[in-house]
């Protein structure tokens, strides 16, 4: 097989892989967070969307332990989180760079929700 034929096969495949790995929009990130809350899946929300988890836990066991503690603290605040995320959906975010990190700031009424782009998905910090 010639090199040009091999390249003509590989280049479209590589392009499709890059397209499939697109970065989600802040609105898509909010929608995903709301879905976790509506399913009453705080565990999933914090495991996937809590952007600071890697700072506090290195192993999967540490992550599970920390998320379990966070879920206990936030189980009675689920409605507040859901309300804040839903309000944020009603406005366009301001996209900024902070400390080399891309952030989306949603401001509505007295609520400010800041999301952080990490590995292609939008996350939140506590």
C-alpha cells in the first residue's frame, strides 16, 4: 500500500476523531448539571462536574470518600443548587480567562454562577 493511499485513509479518520471530541458549551454543561440534580444524583454530579476534586483526591477511593462527604453536606441544598443552575440558563454567560483557565460567568438577579472548563466539559467549584 502506498503512503499516499494510507494517508488518504487515515486523515479523514483522524479528523472525525477530533470532531467527536468537541468541547461542550457552557449551556450544555449547565444542562448536564441540572440533569444530575433532577435525577437526584448528587454523587454523579460531584464525581463528574466538581472541578476541584482532583486537587483533594488522587485515587478513586479518595474521590469516592470525599464525594460522599460533600453529598452529605449538600443533600439538603439540592433545591438551591438546582434553582441557581436553572436561573443561570436564562442568561448568556460572559466567557473569560482567569489564571490561564477558561471560565463562564452567569449573572442573573443576585445569583452568580461560575463554571470552569476542564478537559472539554464545564465544571463548578465550591
